[in-house]
């Protein structure tokens, strides 16, 4: 029984460390976000902005993420600007943004502040919920 308790504790520590690392990455990305958004869109955001990193070979990007983004765009219309970036064609840009995997999406409010960073697939419902919070 002590062995099981030890393994459970170790698993909990590993999970907590992973969660903490994700929070740190998200905070770092948020701090860099406004400056990086102005690099992509010098005029500044007119509305909500979704920055989407993908690659041509990313199957979840094509089958799940892109349709979710298109659904959000249809729901919000001109209120949402989508900037799609090929992380494979622009690896230095993806690195500066802290992209570790694709799809990765960043959501900015009207003031150009990053409010959400999603590492991995985000379904339409969650994307719409995050956009409503901006």
C-alpha cells in the first residue's frame, strides 16, 4: 500500500508541475501578446482578434479547428478578425509567440490585450464562450 500511495503522490506532483508550466507559458505569451499583435497588424485591432497558428500537415487543424474558427467568424461577423499563420513557413514567428504545438490560438480584445491562449484544439462552443468574455 505505501508503494501505491507514493506513486499517487508522484503522479499528483507531475500533474501539478505540468499545470504550473502551462500557466507560466500562458502568462508569458500574454505579456508578449500586445507587442506581437502590433507586429502582425500595425494599425491596431478594430475589434476582437484571433491569431491562429497551423501547418499544412495538421489534420486536427483542418478537421476540427478551422471549422470551429469559421463558425465563430460566422457568428461574430465583422466583429472578429482572424489572422492565420503557417508555423511551418514562419518558424521564427511561431517561436517568438511561444507556439509549441499546432493548432494554437490566441484571442485579443478590442484594446489589443491577449485574454486567452489555447494550446491544442478548441471546439466552437469554448471558442465562442471565450470570445464573449472579451
